[in-house]
């Protein structure tokens, strides 16, 4: 019994570590443009983004419920499966962070869960229809919508300010970008922090259905009540992602803020506004969309509004390759992690 509880605690710690990594890996999603345009210094930007990540994270749990029950039956998921999924996702996140590649933490986690579940119970144990509906369709739809929304919005802004002096536009757009960057940080927290909430809730549900498990060994408030994510899980995950965001992610900020295109404050405002609307819509619908994909596509969209050659398509192509590889590679890593954990004696 004690070993099962110990393993549960280990999984919760691993989930919070993943959430922290998610924060500093994806800090660029919220602040890359506001830093690259010089509107805010990076230290101020990450502090503001971290605080708004926390606020966004406590506003809902629709995405968390999708992660907890939407991809695998909690009855066949063990603590070791959840731990392997987290190890696979965190490993891929650290690899892409090291090389400054803005990949998706969301897709890394879902890929890790897929690999671990398949290793545990076979190919049919994972809900592939949910993967198609909740991940693969949004994988294409969300950045596409973000790209075109940013493109149209940027063209509209250029038309509105066509007769305004450039200095006036720059001064006004710097103020607007403070607002849009704050909203982007809020939306990032509203979607990304919920992934860790969902995986911890899945671990709690898996413990409750494990043979011989006794949920009475810990207070009643620890456990999910029906489909509700426990309040302590919400607060813990919100704190973890906010702290991680405050730690920053300078390599990815540089890639997103300068290597795709060199953006102006007005372009930054347009990209962040488009990204915010896309991500908040996904959070409302309970879709674990990639905030990284969305903001990258929006940055490309505002760049393309000037001319297609303004976007460094070679860098953009490398990012797209990382998008495609994230799901399968994190799945393979998690598959190997589960086999390794079982070999090491983890059976819970």
C-alpha cells in the first residue's frame, strides 16, 4: 500500500516538474514578440507573464478533463504508465529547449501518454479517435486559423494606420502590445497548465481503480470528486507553470522573436491578439491545442502580410519538422521509459 502511495507521490512530483519545464520552455509563446520589439526587458516580461499564467491557469478545467479521461481509460492506466508518459514528454521538451526549437509541450505529453499506454496494454488501449479529433485536427486547424487571422488583422491595421505618422503608430502599438502580451500569457496559462492538471487527475483516478488501493489513506480532498479536478491540483499546477515561465527560455525567445521574422511593435500586437483569440477558443472547447504552434503561425502570418519573403521560411520549415516529430518521438521515448521502469521493478 505504502509503495502505491509513494509511486503516486512520485508521479505528482514528476507532473509538476513537467509543468515547470513547460513554463520555461513555452515562456516564449507569451513574451517573444514583446521582448524582441524592445517594449519590455526580458526580466520584466517573464515576471508579468508568470503572474498572468497563474491567473489563466485557475480559470477553467475543460482541457484538464480531456487529458484525464479523453485518451485512455483510467482503469487500464497505472502510476508507472503516467510516470513513463511524463518522462517521455519532459525528455523531448528538454531536447528541443536545448536546441532552441519551439516545439509543443502539449503534443509531447499526449505523445508520451500514447506510447506509455501502448507499451502497457497494446495498440488498441489508446483512444486513437480522440487523438484524431482533439489533437491531429487542431494540429492543422489552429495554426492555419491563427496564420490567416493574423494576416487579415495585420492588413486591417496597416489600412487603418495608412495615413498616420510612423512614430505615432510605433508609440501607440507599443502600448497595445503590452495589453496583447498580457492576454497571450493569460491564454497560455488557461490551456497549457491544464495538461499537468489532467495528468495528475488521471494518476489519482488510476490509483483509485488499482487493486488493493485505499483512497482513505489520504484526506478526501486529495481525490477527484466525479469529473472535478481537485482544487489543490489546480493551484499546484498554476504555481508550477508560473514559476517555470518566470525562469524564462531565452533560446526559444530568440528563435521566435527574431529568427522567423524581425517584427515591429504593431506586428507583435497583431500576432499576440490573433494567438490569444485562437488559444482561448480552444481552452473554452476543452481542446489541448499547442500554444507554440498558434503563436508561431501568427508571427508568420503578420510577416506574410508585408511580403512572403519577409518570413524566413527555412527557420519556419525546421519548426514545422519539430511539430511533426513531437508526437511520434515522445511516444517512442515514453514506450522505452515504461519498459525501463518495469525492468527496474516499477509495477504499480
